[in-house]
C-alpha cells in the first residue's frame, strides 16, 4: 500500500471526500454520448451518463474517458457543469469490438497521460476492458480502484453465450485487486462470490436508477396517437439485437399467442457482426412462423423518448439470457407497463413475480406466451401489476445511486486497500 494512502487513512473520511472532488470514470468501449440501442451502446451508456451527471451535482468533478471511435469527435466534450467526456486515441476509430482488447494498453497509456496532469482521488472502471486499464493505472498512480462489470463473462458463458478465456481471466484479476466492486443487484453479488471468489466485504450494491421526470405513467391512448399506433395489442422489445437479448424468443412468443391482431414492436438495432447475424436469423424465424407482418422494427430512439413507447405498449418483454440488472424492465415499470421477463440475473430481484411483473423460468415461446396472455386477457390484473411496478420503481433513482456510490467511496479509508502485483 502506498505511503500516500497510509496518510489518507490516518486523516480519515473527510480527507477522502475532499480528494473525491475529482473522479476518473473509465468507459473504454461505451460512450455516455452515444445513443443507446446503436452499435454496442445500451444500458451501460445510460448508467455511466446518469451516474456521472448525478455525481457532478453532488459537487464531484467527474471525467469519463472513452476510446475515440469517430474522427469528428472533439477531444473534450463538456456535458454539464462538473461532468466532461475525454476521447482517447487508441487504435483505428472503426475498430470492431472483438478487437478492442488489442488496444487496451494504448488506451491505458492515453488515460495515464491525462491523469498525470489531472490527479484524481478514485478510478471507477466500467466493464472488463476498462477494468484492465484501471487495474494498471491503480498501480502506476497509487489511486484506489472501484469496478463495475455490468455483465460477467462466466455468467454469459454459463447462459450459452461463450466468452473468450481472456475476458474471464481478466475479470478474475480485476476482481482480485479492486478496492470496491459495485454490483447492480444481490444476484450479481452472489455471482461475484460463487463464480469469481470475490471478497464479500469489498462488494457494495449500487443499483441503477431511473429518471422519473421522463419515465412515469401516462395516457396510453395519447402515447399511441403520438406514435401512430392502432388499438391492437402491442408487445414491446427494447434493446440491442444480439443473441444475448433473446429477441428470437419474443418472436416465438408472438407466434405462440395465436392472435392475428397482436404486434411485436422492436426498438433497437443490431450490435456488431453477431447482431447482424442475429437480425437475419430473427427475420427468417418470423417468416417461417408466419408473423413477419406482425413484427415492426423501429430505429434506436433517444433514451428519454423511450418513455412514449413504454406507455403505448401493453406488455414489455425482457427475454434476455442474462442480465446483471435489467434497466428496460425498471423503466417500463416506472411508466406503469407490465413486464414479462426471463427469470435470470438481476431481473430475479428487480421484478417481484405476480406483483410488479411476471418472471418466466422456462426459455420457451409457450411459457412466455402464457404469461403475456395472462396480462392481455385480464386488464384488471395488468392494471394492478402496472400500478405496483410504478410504486416499486420509485425506490430507484440516479441521485440515490450517486449517494450510495459516495458512501462506498467514503468507506475506503476504513478498508484495507488491496495491494497486488499488476
């Protein structure tokens, strides 16, 4: 442990709060400036953007470091007072996500050069790519490391989406040297402990929030009129199109409903080469099941405009193979729309089965269709579920997430900080 941190621990919590006037957030592959639902952008973008903004409003200057993926981007973008994004040159701008591990060292060096001139009190790494960089920078700069993984390679592999050994090994190293690990849910805490041997004393739950000024109940008829939708039953899927998110299962459920008046609206786009292959597979599946004319694809929308789609839908489907949290389920619930979700990951704790939504344990179209039918066929039940979901969602906020983040940070002087070989 560095001499600097020994001194900080002796001076106590107030000193750390002072040092946390500046936090470096690493988000190598996922910029808070990018619209969710495009490319590799999704819930993590929202998390980084909203948490950074909330920390800034608490008086913590927050700089998010991302890899430049567009030649036209300014080096520094001021998002709001106390919150800026800095673009780091690391590899070709059009580098595929699959090849990003090859430029981690370059990204790390670029961030390190920035931090030498702009010292910070804490590094917060998001996802394993940034975690590798954060692990190196922790040792080079003697700055504590806080890590949020968003998804875990071993969990995805166990769910059928094989991840490279490099990722899982890197996650294990990052977990072993992180001074604090932020988990999105109690289920993720369990996964960290069981699958990676994480020290439970260094794990803190900081659940994502929801912006209630935008995601709130509203008139379904007005929302449908704004979108040009008819009165037909509408199932909604929001997210990137990739095997992990389970869109093919949603299409199968639509066919299994056996209702020619029902529609499935898909808001989002393919994510990388894998996503493009999945898109072709989904289109072929819809054609083979005879429901192509009942599936509508909508381009990714600005995040806050999704509230109109949530309000307009009858049911929101979240059929993912794995989810560390399930932000779509939370936002839909905040708008009062019932959710039918896979019983996986953080969705197990986010959705109270039968009260704030329905969880489906079997990954079959028949099981999902049965849950959807129970809501479409019983409007009173759907209303009760939607109302309870709104009340539950009110317990989640980004201001609360930022407060819990700060609580975890201010506990650092009372912890034995991890000192390992980089």
